[in-house]
């Protein structure tokens, strides 16, 4: 399991809008990926805070999506040796 990398917070503005604040200085460069179109991308998760609303009214936290697929293990069970 990967450690969470928090890079911002969010507040419920109204019934359909969440305002977020992203701290660009906290983003490790290795998580910024270059797409096929040459543009830079960062995958994020907007999560409801487990502790509820904080002292600043933030109900959400913004974290880098650090999920990576597990490496496939080769299956040699049907090899003759």
C-alpha cells in the first residue's frame, strides 16, 4: 500500500460545487506524468475528510493518486521442466 501524499484541501461551496486549493509546491515531480499529447498530468483523489470539517471549513482533502498496478508474475506451471 502506498503512503498518501496530501497536496490540498476542499470546501463545499454549495450543493453542486466544491472549491479546492492545490499546493503546487507540495507536488513531488516524479508524480507529474507526460501524456501522449506532450502535456503534463497529475492524478488526484478528492476525499471526504475522516475527521469531519477542520477549523478552516475544509471538508475534503486532496491527495495524489499513488495507486500502481501490481507487477504480473510469470506462470511457469505448464512448462515441461
